[in-house]
C-alpha cells in the first residue's frame, strides 16, 4: 500500500513542476478567456470591458471564415493521407524485400528535419522556373506551375509538405505495432487458406486500431500546432488561401498587434481542440469495441 | 511461380517510392554542394564544391545560433528529466488527496501545448521582462506532461517488492528513487531525451516570437532569417545553410538509427 505523501516532500516534488505547468498552460488559457472580454489598451486610454464584442467580431471576420475552411481541409486532407501512407510504408519496411534499411531511412529522414528546413527544401523544390518541380514538368514539355503563388494550389502544396514530414514518424508507430502482431495468428489464418490481403484486413488491421487512435490524436494536435511552414513558405497567402488558424493567431497578435482579438482566437482554438479530441476519442473507441 | 515475379515487381515499386520520397532532400543536398548556376539546371557532371558552406557560415552568426540551441536544449532537457522524475515518483509511490484530479490537470498540457498559448505566454514573459532571452524560450517547456506520463507508466512497472526491500535496508525516499526507480527506467530516459532534443532543436514559432536579437536566436530562427534576408535568396547558399544546421541531427540519426527507432517505438507505444 502506498504511503501518505508528507507535506514537505509534496512541496519539493510537486511544487516547482506544477507551478511552472500552471503558469504556462492553465493560467494563459484562463487569461485568454478573460482578455477576450476586454479591448486593447492604447496610449490614450486603458483597456476596457467590452463583453462579447470580440466574439461578435469573430462572426463578421471573413478572413477567419476562410482560415477555418483552410484548417478543416488541411486536417481532413493530411491526417488520413499521412496515416494511409504510414501504414503502407510500415508494411514495405517490415517486409522481407531487399533494401529495407535504406527505405526506412528515406521515409523517416523528413521527420528528423526541422519544419524550417523542410520548408526551405520544398520552397526550393516548388520555386517556379527554377525548382525541381518545374524542371521535371519541363522535361515533359509542360509549363511550370507557381505552386505556392496561386490560390488554387497553395494549400494543397502545403498539405503535401506536411504529409511528407509526418508520415515517416507515424510509420515508426505502425512498424512497432506490426512487429508485435503474434505470428501464430497469421500462421493460423494461413492454414485456413487466407491470402496475404485477407490476413492484413482481418487479422492485422484490427490489431492496428490502438495505434491508429494514438496516431490520429497526435496528427490532429500537430495539424493545429505546427504552422512553421506557413510562416516560411507563403505567409498564409496568396489571398489567405494557405492561412491556418494558428498562423492567423500569430499574424493578428504579433504583426497587427491586436492582442485582444488574438486572445479571442486562442479561446476559439482551445475550444475546438477540446471538442475534436473528445469526439475523435469517442468515435475511434466505439469502433474499437465494435469488433 | 508468379511469386518470384511478384516479389521483383514489389521490390521495384518500393525502391521507386523510397527514391521519390527522398528526392526533394537529395536534390537539396546536391544543390548545397554545387555552384549557384547549377541550382536551376541540374547537370549530373557539375563540379562539387564546399564553397557554399563556407560562405553561408560567414554570412550569418551561425556559431552563435548553434551555441544558443545547445544551451536551450540542455536547459530544457535537464529541467525535464529532473522535474518529470519528481512528479512521476510522487504519483507512483505516494497517495495524496486530489491525486487523480491533479494528474488530469497535468495531462491537459498534452492537448493544449504551449504553442497554442503563444499570445498569453508572450504577455507573461514581457511582464516579467524575459522576452529576448534563452531562458524565456525555455520556460514554458521546462515541465512536460508527456515526460511525466511516460515516466509514471515506467515507474508503475517497478516491482513493489524491490521498493520494500530497500526500505527494510533503511533507504529513504531519495535513495529508493536514485537506486531503484531511476536505473530501471534508464531506456525510457534515453528515449525521452532523444524525443526532447529533436523537438526543441526543431522548434520554431515560439523562439521566433520571443527573440529579437541575433545574440539569443536559436538555429531555426537564425536559419529562417538567413533564408529570407541574409542570403539574398541564393538557393545554393540557403540549401547549404539548411543542411549545415540540421547536419548534427541527421548524423546522430544515422549513427544511432537502430536505437533511435526502437526507442521512438517504445516512447510511442507505452
């Protein structure tokens, strides 16, 4: 049976870490909520209580509407694609094909790179007229495309960069899961005459569920919190076509110096993340119990 | 039979996919080692050079950036290892009121990570005058819910009998922690350190907001300034700088590849 925690030990063990955590996680979250009901202080007058004025502004903000649509497309596009690719990569790397070490290196390398480095690499790759993308299109006699400079392609181009960076990390988790699938299950299925596709769908897939839950939750959080590439590659442009929510918070707060609206957007983001996480957990858990 | 043909087809397919996946990175590396005039026109026999690296190194204070990043990841790693160990140990070995509630409060950080709270955290930092300092970049990351979670899971697997035996021998709380819990969690410490180092080596948005002057910039912020301002956007220079700033991580990864992957797996699954 565990002992009672003496107060002295409690202060030493929990005091510093918990106060740091509260100061930079809970306090700012609550402070954002409070600040969202106040307007910005200026040199002439102090900040004043404005009620839900900032929240009314949310509904009239056309840029925000665009940003939320972009974020939704970004999350819905990148997460399933990255997960699908990660499973495929894990199957390849886990197979008995020659060269799996090099394959693993190739798939996992982008994950090791900072998003800033990845952004530079792809900025160069996409560069109209200069980059490899244009050179390859040129070989086939196709005109070069301004991937990042056109409203039609900028968001998709950013999504591809994100998938490129993340799929390798998810592959590692699937690789671990694949290696822990008991071989006797697969052997049994084989004895029953199941082909490798059947074995994958009926034996392996259900065992990958917990990994998928873990990866999907992580991917969702990442889709919201990682916007380094947006800052470096497009600054949300052209015409907001590639702006994501956290990038918009950054721009409103630190470029336009509108801290009150920044706080309001932060509250919006925290609420959205909370709802999404609960929803995702609930849906995936239900599916997991279904079988 | 067709099995052999299948295998050849599948191998070719896998090799092509892996090569295409690595292509943007390989091309960037190739450009970094060649003259600027080849960056827009690939020529397989173009002469190799390291001039870009020398020029990039001189064009911006990369040695300062490297130093800052090293200080930053060291501060965060040491603080994380100590603080997360203490919290995890308290939760596993002792019972106290509100323990479950407190644990749930800590786990909130997994969802609402410091990146999302940049607005208010920046205001906090400027109120205490720590903007534009390395310690200011580190502060929100000194405790990590992920680290606490990971260590708690590990400490839970330590056999109670070992703990009790040590107590009978007269070992106090700290001796038990140091001689029993920490050694048994060694692989997890290693895994966590690798994850932490690579995360903070790569972190960009928060340091970008907090820092203003070149003296405190970490590598990622320095690189982005270099790529947009200092280099005059010469692609061979940008690629050389990109490669240079990430080389230590890449080399470390290639050397420790097996342990790294194994540890990443362990970190993710438990």
